[in-house]
C-alpha cells in the first residue's frame, strides 16, 4: 500500500471532474482519472500532472467497473476518496434545442422510457455499481469517504417551491435521476455510518460544461470547489449531507 492518499474521480476526463482531479492532485493526493475512453483519460491525466493516472472506467459496464477495482487494488492498494461525478443529462436532445424545449418532451406523460433508462443507467445504477465494486477498498482504508456529485434540481423540497425558477424543467430524466442519487447517498451514509466512512452529496451549481451545452453561469473551478472541500473533510466531518459551496445546505 502506498503512503499517499488515493482518490478516484469518475467522469474525470473533462468538465467538473477534470477540475476536481486537478484540485486534489494539487493538494497532494494521487488521483485516478476515471474515463470511459482510456485515451481521453490518459490525455486528461497528463493535464492533471505527475500525481494522476488514467483509469478506464465505464460506469454502465460491469466488466469495466470490476477491472477498474482490481487495478486500484493491485497497483495502489488503497482508496481514500471516491468522487462519483460521471453523469449524462440526456441522449435525445436535439442540436440547438434549449433545456426548456427538451424538458417539454420529457414530461411524465410523454417521456420516452428508453431515454429515462439511459440517463438513470449512468446517473443512478452506475453510481451504485461503482460503489459496490470500490467498497472493499474503501473499507480497508481508514478514514475513507465518498462524495456523490448531485444537483440542486434534484431537490424535491426546492422543486415544490413555486418560486424556484427551474421547477418547470423538473421531470423523470436528469432531475429525477439526481433525486434518486440523493436517496442512494442517504442509504449509503446510513449503511456506512457505523464504520466511520463519510458519504455526502454536493451540488456544483450551474456550471459551464458539456452536460448543459456550456450554458452554465459558473466556471468549472467554481463548480469543483464543494466536491473538493467535502472530499477533504476530516474524521470529525459530517455524513449524509447535501451542500453547495460556502456551506449552504440544500433540502432533500
């Protein structure tokens, strides 16, 4: 087992995940850059620096997940931080189509079930599959922690507020997948609390990334901050929380 802490960031070849990897490497952690494409992962790891290693990891492919966990065990022998960042927002949004226009095609009354399944396969089932594969490593590393990158649009309480400006786009595809991710976060936190493993959800805010067609209002540097802060919390830190930057708690 190596001495330096090891962090795995899924979906780290671009956007917020790449910035999280950079920030953790700057703080002295060995960072595993999870990427569906090994080639893109290697390019991203080169951008992160000497403390980064590409890890082929497709969260929708069980064989890929199993091989990734075996590689982490064999080559690094530990996993201190798991940041579940990999996510997709859609598979059917047309070029030039706004989020509002797309959301009208994904109401509960008209959503294509294969669209919902595709997004949930990455954002929900992929998260659980990676959790199960990496848990033995996390359990063998004292003080380990998990950060699930969620979104404020998944908050049920927020969407029930008529004043919330984005409540009109709440639907079964991306927003509800983040609601389900929040539920998984709570379940994981409850399961692992007796073992001292912290599990928290964070929202990066409306960040300019490929996920939203670069329509966000915040930079990836700003979007990565809360995930990095929570990932580096000490043993006295909280578990089972949902926060955004500057310590703001988001209602479930």
